[in-house]
C-alpha cells in the first residue's frame, strides 16, 4: 500500500513537471501565420502560445481594410468614391476617412509627391498586365489634368467626401498596407498580445520589444536579390514601424529599360531613381507607408526634411 502511494505521488509529480515543461516550451515558441491580402504576403508572428487565438481576429481586421480599399472590387468604398459624380457628397467608412485624412496631410507636406489621385495614370502603366509596355506621352498627358488630391474634399465631421471632377479616381495602394498592419497590431493588442511582429509585404509594425527583450533586428532587403537577402540590419524598438518602398517591388522591363511603379504625379512617369529603395521608420506603419512613397518621389534632401517633420528616420539603398 505504502509502495502504491509512493508510485502514485511520483506519477503526479512527473505529470506536473511535464505540464510545466510543455507550458514552458510553448511560451518560447513563436507562432507565425500568413495570408494574402493587399496583393501581397502578410505575416503575423506572436511569441506566446496563448496569443495564437488573437491571430485570426487580427487578420480579419486587416481583411476588412483590404475590402474597403480594394481598387478592383466594385463593392469597395474606394470604388464607390471613384464612381461618384463631382459635387455629390459620398458617405465613407471611418477607416477610409482616416486614410484620406493622413493622405491629405502627406500630399500637402510633400507638395504633391504623394498623391493617391495618381490612380488613372498608375493604371495606364499596367504594372500587373501581360507584356506591358510604357504608355505614350499623349496618353499620359491626356490623364494628367485628372491628378490632384486637392480636387477631393474629405469632411471628417460629416464623414463624407466630395470630388471636384467626375473622373477623379483614387488608389490607396501606397497607404493601405501600412494602415492595415497598424489595425492588425491594434486588434492583437486589444486581445492582450504584447509581443508580436506584423509584416504586410514589407510594411512592418512591432508590438513590444523583441523576444530577447531588445530592439527588433529588421533586415533591409537587398534590391532585386531573392527575398531574405539583406543589405543592412536595423534595430527598431517596440511599437515603431518600418516600411520600404522599392523599385523592385513592382516593375516591368521593356527594351532593356526598367519601369517601376512609384509615379511622379507631376510628370506621370516613374519617379527618377537615384536609389532603388527608401525605408522609413516612424511611429506607425500607415505614416511610414505614406512617407516611404512620398520620399521616393521627392529625393534625399527634401525627403529627409519631410521625415524630420514626423520624427521619422529614412534609409536609402542603391542597386
Ligand atoms: P508603395 O508600394 O507604398 O510605395 O505604393 C506604391 C503604389 O501606390 C503603386 O503601386 C500605385 O498604386 C500607388 N502610387 C504610385 N505612385 C504614387 C504616388 N506618387 N503617390 C501615391 N500613390 C502612388
Ligand atoms: Mg507607401
């Protein structure tokens, strides 16, 4: 009887110990999930087993932003704006209003280098099409009068937008990934997650410090190299965002000339490139996303001054 009690006690201790061990193992295991949203691979990594349950709601929140901002979906809010007639107020969702308000601020401070109303011209370039070729200068010039984000009024009191031109069209491609990453991070946080890395196609936002308790080490992708080859590694502290805009992210080649997807709204042509990528570190990913695109167009001197206005840092990489 005494022996049986001893064996039972030992078994209980073993069970307890193994339970602790498993819990401990799980605590140190990172859990990564990926989904394809915003036309890119989106990754969420959490570092506690208990936080895994927050990943789905975070992706759902991001998918909601994707649906609202999808240029190609006729039922999206962006399509609703694009179809609207001039001088007719259109009710918009709060997330769309948030993006438009930030976009307007960057449009003004970048003196038009960042301009979501570039849409008709960026579509003309057909970066997603088969065998793309550059459009003619006549085609570009015909559409340039449609570009100008000051031809869209956003009224955040009444949550409406109003266009001044029937054919003004917007594309939130240069801000939506960053904004979506921020909203995914907020969803994780509201569900109790305090350590996570959210990477939406190079639009990264961090929650808390890295699992080692220090800055997150983020590699700057070497332009045109396979994903995962880094030029430089940068340490960023928890809560900060890091976003890259690069020529290699979307481009085509025609007669040995590369044409990339970041358009100078003043000319309608791909922005002059003295570098292949611009990386911005800022307080949130939506801001960093806008700034990276804007600074790519503006160049180093003016771009650095714009970044400084937002307490952001900038890195430029050449080929
Ligand atoms: P990003 O990858 O954030 O630099 O955004 C580039 C995308 O935003 C392009 O694929 C276009 O859809 C759009 N875009 C291109 N040029 C501009 C610009 N100057 N301002 C705002 N959006 C732009
Ligand atoms: Mg951007």
